[in-house]
C-alpha cells in the first residue's frame, strides 16, 4: 500500500510478545481473590523480557535489516545506561543502528511507537524495533499488588510488507500526581482512587480518543477492535462505554484475569493479542495512558497472514507454571530476604565484559570454514581439523538443543532456586556449551531433554548487572 504521492505506507511489519512462564495465584496474595498474574523468575527483568519479545518479533526476519531499536520501560535496571544496547546485542542486531530508551511514563511504549513511525516516515530509518517491558513493584498486600503483572511486547515498524498501517494518531498530556515512583522509591505510589481515576485515567484517555475521532472524522462504529490500557477491569469497562464502544463485541480483553496490568508493555501486548485475531480490513483503535494519552487508528492489511508464525500472546499465555507460595514471589523480588548465596565471584570486570560481549550477549560461537565444526566459546584453532584462524561467527541463541549431561548443585545455590541445574547441551547443527537450566522442574530434568536458549540476568556486583544465556525446557 502507498500513500498519495507514491510514498510507501508506514506501519507494523511484525509483532512479538513475551509472558514469563510463572504465574502467581491471586489467592496466594488475598484470600478469595480470583485469577492470576504473570511474574518474572528471579533471573528475569525488563531487559531480558524485552529481548525475548524482540527475538519473537524477529522470527523469520533478516536481523541486519533492522536499523533502530527503541526500548520503553519504567523499571529499567540502570539509572544511567542504555538498556536498548543490551537488548540489541542479545537480539544480535548490527552495531550501526540507533538505540534509544524511553522511560518515566506508562505510555513510554506508545511514545516510542510514535517516534519510530515518525523516523521511518521521515526516511531516517527503514525498520525500527519498538519493544516495551515492565516488572513494577507494588507495596505488599496493597490494592495494586494483585493487579501488577510482568511482560513485554515488540513491534517492528517499516514501510515495506506492512501488515498494519497507521492511519492517524493523537496525543494529549496531563500534569497530575496520580501514580508515581520517586527516585528513592521501590514501590509504586498513588493518590486516592476517586481523584486519580477520574481526573487522571478516565479524563485523559477519553480526551485523547474523543479528540482523535473528532479531528479525523471517525465514529465508534468504525472500529472492529478497541485496545485500551486500563489500571483495572472496572474502569476499563467504564471507559469503553463512555466512549460509545460495546465492551462485548468491540473491546479487546485486557487479560487482567490471566496476566494483570503489565504497565508500559500493556498497550503493545494487548495490541499483539488483538492482531493475532485480526483479519484484513479490520480497523483497530489503540490508546495508552500515563500523564496523558496516546491514541492511534490502525488498519490491518492482507500481509497480516504472513506473520502468524510467532509465539506472541497466545502461546506464551498457554505455557505456564503456577506459583502458589506468596513467599517465593517476595523472595524473587528481593522483598523477602533469602539466604545469601555463597560467593563465587569477587567482582565483575568492565573490560572483560566488553571483550566477551559477542560471546556472552549475542551468544556467538564460531564455525570452521574448513570442516564446518561449530565451537563455543570462540577460539583460534579448530578442535576437529586443527585449522588455525579460519572461522566465521555463528549464532547459537536461536538454535535448539538437547541436554547431553547435567549436575544439580545444592551447596552454592540460593534459596531462590534450589538446586541450581548446570547442563552441557548439544545444539542442533553442531556446537556444545555449558550453561544453567532455568524455568525447570528438577524432577523432569534428564539427558536428551529438548531445550532452547533464553537471555537472563546473573549476578549483580559493584552496581554491574551481568547477563548471559541459559537453557530452558522448550515452552509448549
């Protein structure tokens, strides 16, 4: 599709999502509460989730065609350091691209989306990856805690093979102290509900959506699906009705019962869920919230049928393990003290991390040009044919593997994951590495177990968060 004047239409060319394997039953938080929320494992954070969603989005796409990555989150592990660069490395993107972080607002994800659309439309980029992730903390036993979920979404923006065009957008801002977290706060704070929800959320989103429809001449009946961010189910329905939408036939399920409110990631994740069910010709309204609102009108094209081969929301939501012990969740989040792990690393070296970044973050091994043997970590001499310095980089992060052997460590393990499972795995197509096994049931670990790779955090030392790849049982 082309705009008037022959320019390519700009829009979404691919989508992806990530929902952590674990769910916390709301019954574990508050007696009688129904449903569950998605929660990060102890070795996950916003960066690892965004990397997973990005890789899901890039399935079947040449990664060298991506020339920008925007990362949005309110729960960035660092106060001063780009998260987008770490995600770009984990996704094995080329280095001569623009990497940018968006933060400090729950609509940072849609702000990043608007910026990516503008960049492609202006011609400064051809394909920009937009990814958003959050794992916000609520005060224990607070009203927020049962609702806050963890997750990530990703959208690839371009002007060729567009699956979803963007017809219009509209933004408003509202300076209000409704939901916030100061630099010194670990937990999200809020003012009294009647004030925050009425003058913040309801008025803000309504102003953006109404302004969009008025400016561009839309009416509620023009939309096949309406994707609305909301802090809870009650206000979600209230807002939809006030705007003239039918909650039963037009409005996207906010997934509160199975996932919760995933903050910055929510608009993108809910849009992915809507696109998984969309067909060519559908018109979708998307609206976010955070000190104002961003609203978009999207049009689905026939290209949508060519990008269905992703785990997206459906498969990630279907693959789960339920955590019933509230104390486990508090320990994973660092709220409840756990028995300290016996230290094996005195410090992390920034020069060493930099030197090994291709191996540790991209998970690059090498492939011998003479005999085809794959080796990790990269080295100068082939272990098979003994040819020297005749290698090419070889990505292992997207390859599946099987457990060759394993060991269970009950001595140096923290209570967070007892025991630690260390595996030696053989990749399909060649290559062998030793790594930890995560998201696992120790009783089901065996030689020959099919696994895939997942980007996770390791130890935090001297203010440096170390990341590496672990294996995990294939999610089905």
